[in-house]
C-alpha cells in the first residue's frame, strides 16, 4: 500500500483478522486516521443481506458524566452511514453532505453499540440513509444522512 493510501484513508475496506471484530470490515486500522483514533469502528453485511456497524465503547469515548460522549456517537453514526450504504456505493468514493441526529438514550462503556439502518433512496450521485444506534437492544441515537458520490477522493494537504 502506498503512503498516500495509508494517510488518505480512501479505498476498499479491510477485513479484520483478529480480535473481537474478526471478520468485520473497517476503513480505520490505520487507513483512516480519525476512525483509527476513535475506533475501532466496523461494519459487515449479514447473511440475510442487512448491513450492520458496531463499536465497543471504551473510557476514551465517555463524557464527564460517565456515559458515551455525544460526539463519539455522532462520529460512529457518520461512519455507519457509509457501512450501511456500502453495497449501494459499489466502491464509489463519497462524502457526507447532510447529517442529522436525535439522542434518544444514554450509552455506557463495556457493551457493544450497534447501528442498523437502510438506504432509503439513491440517485446517480446521492445516497439517502436512515439508521438507529442501540446498545443492549435499547435505542440511543436515531440518525439520517445524505452521501454524495464523488469522482475521486479530495486531495490531502
């Protein structure tokens, strides 16, 4: 892999080969600097065709009140937009152009947070996605967003 691919974070997701998320896919693990910092953030397509994303909250994800920081949840939900629409994007590069979130519960460390959702609509250049983050079967954040397909990744500085 070239140094630009390592730093830029673009390209095909990689499959994790060890740890609790063995077999899941990610753009983190060094490929996306921010997702590597806040992750691991992972996704996969289930045998029934549904897409799912997940992360395991740690101490670094908490706010001063001891619950998962809202920024950590929104960062994961933004990642989930891409994981949930991975099949619809068909390898195209994309960027988030809208993102909406509603906090509906609090999350705690030590139990996996999962994202489930669906592509609501897609056009030639846009993908509209809705989803819910849950922990222990309880919803903690509802989200939606629009991804814009682009011809090539933006250049890095």
